[in-house]
C-alpha cells in the first residue's frame, strides 16, 4: 500500500513544501509512486498576497496545476475542516459539498494566516481589507463605486487602520488609486490611524524617517497613539476622540495563523503559530510538520524567529516538505536556518525602502528600491516553471531565499 505526505495549503509554504517533498523522493530514488504527495487547497493557484494592496489584476494568482503535474503532486480540491493527529487523518470539504477523509503518514500544515478582526464596533460590517484576494476585489469594486457618489470629504477619504508593514504599503498606494477613480482634481485624503506611538512599530527606527518622508510626499497623514474604537459606513472614531469621515476604512492590523493550528496539540504563540523544532516538526504531535505563517520557527541561534512573511514562508516550505519526506524515508532532515533577513517596503509612487538585518538598516530607498520591489513582487515570489528538472532544482532547501 502506498504512503502519503499530505500538505494543507497552496500558498508560498504549501507550494514549496510539495516541490521539496517531490525533490527529496526523486533524490532518494523513490519517485516511483510508492509515496504519494497530495496537496489540499481550495484552489490550485498561488495567491500572491504581497500584491493585494494594488488594484486587482489577473497576475495576482498564478496557476499551479501544470507545475504539480510536472513534478507528480496530486492536487485535492477542498478545505481541511478537521485534523485528527491521534489517527493521522484529516476531513476535507470540497466545493461541491462532498466530504472525505484522508489518511496521512506525514502532515505538513501550510494553511497560512488570516487577518484578525477584533471586537470593535462596526469593524466586521464596515471595514475593508487587503488580506485575501476576495477582500482585495471587494475593496476595488467599492472604490470604483465611489465615482458615482457626490463629492464629499467621506467619499474622498481613505482611512487605513494600522500603520504596520501592510498598512504603510496600502496607504502609500491609496492617493494614486483614489485619483485614478475620482479624477486628478479630487481633494483626496489618506489617513493612517495607528495605536502605537510610532509608524511601523515593528519595523523599528531604521527605515522610519524614509517611510515618513515618503508618506508625507504622497500626501498621506497619520494619527499616532490613536486606536480605532468604532467603524461605521461613514467613518471611524479613535481613542483620541477624533472622528474621521470616510467611506473607505481599510483594516490592516494583526494577522493570525490558520485556525487549523488549534487542532494540533502543541505550544502556540498568541498569534496562533505553532512552535516547531529545528526540523519544523511540531513537538508532541507525531508525524506533523508546520510551516509558513502557521509556524513559529527559530531562524538562527541568536533568538530571531521567522515572521509571517513570504521570505520566510518560501524557505520554511522547502524545509518542511524536504523534512517530511526525509522523515518518512528514514533519512536525516535538514535543520531550518535563515540568518539573512531583509525587508523591501513598497512606498507607492514615491518608491520603496530596502533594509538588511534584524535592525533594518536602510540600504536603498526611492526608485532604486522600487525596482527591486517590482522584481520581488512580479518575479521572484512566483512559482518556478512547470518543468520537472527546473522545479525540483528550485526546491532545494539549502538554497537561500535571499543570498
Ligand atoms: C497585503 C499584504 C502584503 C504583504 N506584503 C509582504 C511583503 O512585502 N513581503 C513578505 O515577505 N510578505 C508579505 N506579506 C505576507 C505574506 O503574504 C505571507 O506571509 C505569506 O503569504 C505566507 O505564506 P503561507 O503559504 O504560509 O500562507 P498563505 O499565503 O496565506 O497561503 C495559505 C494557503 O492555505 C490555504 N488554506 C487555508 N485554510 C485552508 C484549509 N482549511 N484547508 C486547505 N487549505 C487552506 C489557502 O487557500 C492558501 O492556499 C503580505 C501579506 C499581505 C496580506
């Protein structure tokens, strides 16, 4: 009877897990069908989440079926609803309503993360987001509909709630997106509302002057120390007592790991990520690996940990798939290490800022950094060609994402 490596999720981590598992079987001379690699996800497409603050386009999802066919990964349409680590099984609900149970010999949980929407009055009903492709499409349609409304401060204003990485990138895009819809003469206004005392609180002081300079040049303003307390169809209230009239409030604060992480026994962070060992196994959950945004993994011996980022999800994916296959074959795995950390933050028409190191020292800013960001967002994070040899070579877990 054949054995099965089951991967949950077709994001950056899931796709690279599948390719790396296929590579490991190939290298071991076991690509003979005796071990199946199955991947369950709602769609056989890579959703390119880092681009979701842009106007929605067809390029925001990349097809995976030709790639999976080329390397021998079986795609299973559906959502995993339940994971039973005791019996090594998952329950899958397909779009046509069919329910099935799949057994696994090794499980790789790569179900990613979702935006957390806290209990703030009106937030769930009225705030938009750029978290998933559907959210980006709903926001784009709403923004387009603003053109049919009479001119007003609320129509012309976008409030971005949360001044972290995603909030800054989103805010930097909004003046141009609003003008494209409302006309160059419209009195557009974009306000970032951040509860911390500084923009980009998690980004540290390194890139902050560049971010502030760029946002100011784009006409974006910000409120600090001002948590959003209520949202309605016509604006937001803040903890500072301010009311900002806006038809478009975009919530960007705080991703949480997939709720499936709660079905795996093990230690978790407050954001839901499962603690994993150096091989990305979940201690206490036999045969289970977690990866990408679902995993909390040490990147080095200095106390740094992977972030919910593409950069980490790609490397974590390659390691998890490789190690799940190696574990099943009784071969040694490869310890996950990703000591080099960079950020490239899009700052809209102003440019971008590129930093290196965990203290985020600015190495590039403006147009030069923007060219790099474009390369990352339109090429580097996309799937490899649907060619078996090229795809397996690209899935080498020893190959750094950032050299
Ligand atoms: C607007 C925005 C901008 C960003 N910018 C950057 C950036 O500039 N740089 C950067 O490094 N990172 C950025 N990120 C973060 C990055 O997109 C994530 O860290 C990355 O997508 C994580 O990859 P993942 O594979 O772990 O999860 P995801 O990409 O979330 O993929 C999860 C997969 O699991 C599937 N899935 C979920 N639930 C189930 C289920 N129950 N059953 C089966 N399948 C399931 C999903 O459909 C999807 O296929 C950004 C994110 C956003 C939203």
